[in-house]
């Protein structure tokens, strides 16, 4: 699991759309979305990433929205300047990149300045589903005595959807 604790929540706690929802789940929902996407998505941050590389001409960054590449160095700290970059998180170098673990360091600014509305909608929907599932969690559908089998109403589990269910809405933000 990726640690996103250094980043702000994807939805501010004072957002009006959260008025009737339990905010205890908000951090878990935001982390789940970020983990599914494979990167922090928002806000825009400047950081240095240390990357492994196997020597190809294209170095793929763990980001889909790069706004600046400030510096690139090899493992020994030597500057690399003969590259091109794309905002979708790719750096291209004609002669390839240094090979090895932790071979390239990239200082970049990336992430969206504001959280994309599709992600906000999914997060709110997930919070609503979690609240609905909690309301139905205690419903017993069948019970047996000697076999000790209890079956719960499937409504609760049906409401807890996998994030792949939302891929049509937020798939474009997934690495």
C-alpha cells in the first residue's frame, strides 16, 4: 500500500456535499482511490523521485500530469540534460537512461492543482455506499442452529463496490 499521509485529502472536510455523510471514512476512501490510481493525483507538488531503470529510451514517471521537470541526475549526481519530456509522465532520451536500481533521480512538479471532479464524485459515492452498507450490515437473511451457518443480506456487500466499478469515471487517472 502506498503511503499518502503527506498529502491533503482529495475532498476538503468542509465540502457541502459531505454534510450528511460520516467523515470517519473520508481518509480511507481518499487513500483507496489514490492506491487504485497508483499515484497521488492531487494536489500539485514538487518532489524528487528516485527511479529504477533498465536502460530504455523512455523513462516512465509515476504521474499522469507533469507540469515541470526541474532536474534529472544519475545515481552519482551528474546532471542529465539531453532529454525531452511529456506532461503524461514520460522522459525520452536518445541514448537511453542509466541502468540499475535507483539509477535516475527526477525533480518534478506534478499532480492536478485541484482534484478532478470525477474523482470527487466517486469519493462521495463511495462514502454514500459505505453509509448504506453500514445501515444494512446487521440484516440476517438465514440462520441455522446445528450447522452454525448464518447468511447475511447481500445488500450490504453489494453496496461495497470494488474501485474497478468506477473505472469508467476515473480510469484516465490510473497509471
